[in-house]
C-alpha cells in the first residue's frame, strides 16, 4: 500500500475525512472545543482528585501519584487550545467570555503546569509533607483561574 | 492559613468537595468517564488532525507539530482511565463492551503512545518525509483499535 493510501486509511480510521482534516487545520468547531475542554477538566479532576484527597487526609496517596501529576502537567500544556473562540456561549459552557480574550487565562494554565511538574517531582521523591504542600500549590492555581474565569 | 484549610479551599475551588474527593478516590462515575473520553478523543483529533492533514498533502506542517505530538503521547498515557467500567452502555458511548475487559485495549494505547513519541522526535528533527511516515504509523495505531473496539 502506498504511503498516501495508508495515511488516508489512517485518517478515515480516526474519523478524519479529507474535509474534517482540512477543518481541523483551519479552525476547531465550537462544539468540539466545548467537548474537549469538558473532557480535559474531567481528566484534571480524575488525576488531581485522589492526590487532593490524600492531602486532605481522606485517603492514601495513589501508588501512581507521580504519573497522575505528570498527566496534570500535560493537560495544562494542551488545555488552552480547548477554549476556542465561538464556544463562549454554548449551552454548558461555564467559562466567562473574558477568558477568551485574556492573556491571564493562558498564563493561568502555565502556572498550573509548573505547579503540577513540582508535584510530580515531589511525588517521585515520596515525602508526604512535600507532596501535600505541592498539591496545595496546584490547588491554588486551580482556584486562581476559577475565581476569575469560571461562571459558577 | 493552615495547610489543611488551604487544601480544602483548593479542593472546593476545583469542584472537589470532600465527598467528591472521596468519590474520586474510590471510583469514577460512569458519566464522568464518558465525558472524559469524549474530550480526550476530541483532543487526539485536534492534535493529530493538522499533522495528518499535512501528511495527506492538505496543508502545511503545523509550526507546533512536535508539541502536538507530545500532547498525543500524553493523551495515550492517560486515556485508559477514561474507559471506566459502568460507562459501556451510556447514550453516546461508542466503544464496544469487550474493550472494557480486554488487555489489548490498554496495549493499543501503549502502541499509540510509542508511535506518537516517534512522531514527536521526527517533528523535532524536521524531515518532512520522516514526519509523514511517523504520522502514518500513529494513524495505524488509531485504526488498529478503532477497527476492533469502536462501534461505528
């Protein structure tokens, strides 16, 4: 099979018709942006939740805490692309419109990524108090943006 | 403010009440798992789409192709947690039930992560043909699981 044929097959396999690939090149659809950010925020919750629970004394440290913190770092890096313009006012959108035009919004994700990387380092070296402190710093970056940019 | 107070504030800020944190420790709710995987698959599409488009000759290579490939690698690592049991039959679920009990499903994500890491390396070094070939290998890992585990 020629490479171009293989690539077309691969593109179709992931739901990328030629038109969809072109669309993805050009612009994310608003409803796709919303779906992506809802899923990414859910992923943040699933990865941070158990560590925050540990920091609150509500459970054991997850065995894969360092991996979870690594996921948080990765999510923070890719998150901004999910707040695409045109998706501000969709049903279920829970972000204030000003976030879409604010440099502070992207900076908030950068801060969250940096705090998550420190949490990952703390989790890898294993000191409980250091992990709790680092988790608190991650939580502060969550709160910083939520206070400013979240509707509810 | 004491650390425990700060952590509680942080947990509330990210929507993690004490109950929610405990729940996250215990088990992901089926509807949350579904939301997470829909968002992660959307993120895969948004990151791979422009590179696949380039590989198909439909556009320029994104300037941030290596970063996008890095996001794909990270998404592959965290994806399996989004296919939580109990979410097989929800409206909108598009994964065959057997995926939830198959070791091949997790192996598929591992293969996708490895192929994405190679794509990232190719994108970082910049050879167009190497990038196209590596994109084709990523696409094959998409197709491999979609053929087996996707409903539609």
